[in-house]
């Protein structure tokens, strides 16, 4: 028989993303709806080790659905990567009479939860929170939609300057291992070229493409680059190479950085967070454990944590073709 769940904890781990607060709110209120207790764990797994817990109820999460970041704070814990650290965390959970926990984060956070579940048979459930959208088993991760809108808004503003001064702008966006933000935002903002880790455009092909754009009458251009793109060592080296080979271009670089992870979550992310939070808690109450809650074909679905961690997300080949057509 599955363990009876009377108290559920929720924590945010790894990098923050818009929608995490909406997910915390959903977990807390779903617990209240089902008449079970909820505890917030501050500072991720490090807070779990140190017993940094606080009882949470429906009123403690009012007015956070619209806020970016995470009210529970986030931290990376090297101690939790050790057997001793995880044992301390387990002891604190037992001492607080916590029966299960929901972790909101990315693959690193899920790896910690999966190992913890194996070692202590402790019920866990994951909610994907990362703007990179690089988690297998869900079409959207929390924060991805908001980040896309932030990037498009920034590029729209950069284009005003690019057009006014006849300049070429390289805009670097987040995406160390996945080009989802660059590809979608690049199409949405009308970029002339999009560079992503999954596709090696090559320096010569990039230069030739920009040369064709100039010949076609384009007086300014925007190139969106995922930070994990493999063409150059970094975006500034890429700028130097293009300027050396295309002296007619005046090149500027804009690295959007952490502004992509901030700001109020979009309506889509707020609704997504609410749906995933409900499913996470209710799955635990049904005796399920060691799963990630995600969206597949616009339906809430469970994916084993290990599969979510090990699985590889694929770039949309049709979008690549669309981006090529749009750049003529």
C-alpha cells in the first residue's frame, strides 16, 4: 500500500524562472483543497539539509502569481551531492513529519530528487522550471514563454537602433545546450540569421548569408545567437571575424543575459504553473512518485524523472525551414 500523504513540501532549485511562484501557489492551494498540510523549503536542497522550513497556507501565497523569481529562494547545494548531505536532508524531512516533496527546477534538480528517491524511497514529484525549454517530456517548461516574449521585445527595440544607423547587431540569448529561445524568438522578431547549438552554420556560410542580405538591399540586420552556438568561441570573436571579412558592416553586440529570466510571467506560464502544480500534488496523493509533470499535446502528463533527465529534446525542423524562408 502507498504511504498516506498528510504533509507535502515544495522547493525551488537551480536557476529561477518566471512562473515558479505561480507553481508554488498552485502546490500550496492544492494541498489546502485536499486538506493536507504544505511546507515551503527555502533555498532549495541546501535549505532541506538545514531544515529551513515554513508552514504555508492559501493566504501565504496571495499576490505571488504575477511575480517573477521565487519567494522560496533558490541555491545550488554541493552538500546535497554527497550521501551524507542527502542523509541530513532526509533526517530533517522526517523530523518535520513531511511525507513527500515537489521540486520545481531543471535537470540538475531532478537528478538530485531521483537519487534521493532511490536512496530513501521518499515520494517526490518534479515540475520543470527553466527558460531554456530543454527538459524531455514536456512541450513547455515554466518561464520559457515569458523569456520568449522578453527576448522579442528587446530585439524589437534593438532593431530600431539597427535601422537608424544601418548596423548589424549580434544579439546573444540564453540557451547553452538548446536553441529553442533563439529559434522561436528569432522568427518572432524577424532576425536575418539564427545561430543555435543544434545546427552548425559555419563562419563562411554566415558571412555569405550576410553578404547576400547586403546585396538584396538590407541596410541593417539582426543575427540572434544562442549562447551555446559552436561557430565561434564567443559572440565577440564572431563580431571580429565578420568585421574583418565584411568591412562594409558596422557590427554591434548585445548580450541579453539574465534579464531573460526576470519579469512577470506571461499568462501562458501562469496557467501552465497552475495546471502542473495541481497534477503534482494529486499524483502524490494517488501514490505516484519519481515523476515529472509536464505538457504533452496540450495535456498534463507524467514522465519518469530519469527519462526527463536523460531524454533529449529535439529542435523543431519545420521551424528551421520557416526561419530560412523568412530570411530572404
